[in-house]
C-alpha cells in the first residue's frame, strides 16, 4: 500500500464576493489547484455534535467545502499521524483529500452543517473502506 | 439569435439518502441528464425577499441545486414566454438552464437560501448579459 501522509491534505482559501441580496462564494474551478477530474457532486449534512467516521477511499480524491456551519475534520494516515482542521463559514477554505487518508468529521454548528464534496469519480462502493468510530485512538476534542 | 424556449429548462428530481448524523443529498453526476462539462462550481446566497434579476448567459449552461431554503426562479425567453419554478428543500430538484434564457430568483426562506451552480465553463463576464429588475413586465407573485 502506498504511503500517503496527512500533510498531503491540501487547504485552499476560497473567496466570498459581497453582493447585495446575498454573497457569491467560490467553490472549485477546473483550473484550480487540487482539481483532478469531475465525477460527481453531493452534499453531506452533519448535525450538531454528530460524527461521521471513519472512511477512506482507495481511488477517489475529494474536494470538500463547508458553505454552511462549522465542521471539525480529522485525518489519519498509515503511519498513525493525525491532523485536525476546523473549517466552515468563518474559515472558508477547500480541503483536497487524496486517496488512502482516513477521515472523519463532526458537526460543530448549532444547526446542520453542510459539507459539499466534488469528487473526481462517480461513487463506487468497492473503493471505499470503513472503520468503526472507536477503531482509532482519537479524541474528538472540542475545537469550538 | 437562436430561439430557446423556457420549456427547455430541465427539472430533475434529486435523491436524499437518510443517514444517521445527517442525510446525503445528491447533486450532479457526470453521467446525469443535463451534464455537459465541468467548468466551475460556486454558491450564490439569496436573502429572504431579495431578488437577483435579470441575467442570461450566451454560452454557459447552468445546473442549479438549492440544498438550503426555498427559491423562486423565473425564466423568460426571446418570445416573452414566462416560466416560474419554486425549488428548495421540500422540492429537491436540479434545474438545468441552457444559454439564452433570461432568469432571476428570489429568496423565500426565513433565513438565507443557497443556490449551488455547477457551470459547464469557468465564469467569463463577456458572455453574460444583464438587465435591470424592472426591464421585464414580470410580477414576483408570492408563491410561498
């Protein structure tokens, strides 16, 4: 199995453009750093204090944006290195997650948070690995 | 100028998949009806009772999804035909808007609504035409 470090998770600041009636918020351009291909886009809602973990993809690269709410992400690589990132409307960035990184996320907003994923391939369950929440020795510290 | 009818605006129902911790909401697959190419994805916030209108694209095809809130869309074609669609979390569909259709939209949710656009090309202001809100004889009837 290739070794992919949690350091390879890419963080790209995104622009919000002020518009009367409601802002425009950038997401992903095909010319952007981190873009590989377009396969599918979907939303994953995450409720307050709920955790979705753990999952990793063997082939898919994910581009994640949180336009609503606050989400705590955790990443773990094959060497057991851990990385945490808190992203959302006050830290409006895109996370690019390469294959082979274990990840999970927790909703920290008082309402539902929304994670948008622009994936470079259409969902295919055979390239997804899952583990139980407790299968890593990771503490979901309160970051917010 | 080619004639494109408001009837060519495509409406595609989208799936929500119930998941503990927060639902998964489909958006757009590259194999879906209405998908032409991937250029850019961005969000347009629309505040309650605010209207963004009118705009049309000469080249871009838009794929619009409203994951949060309720948005009233209005479409006008070269022959002056009008079409209205109310979409949002209770009517979770994708709107595919071909070039040359004038469109505008109004926020009907008590909070901000979010319109996601998956465009088949990167934004290029030279292919966008704009008109003042009052330039069409259109009444934003209260649909909700």
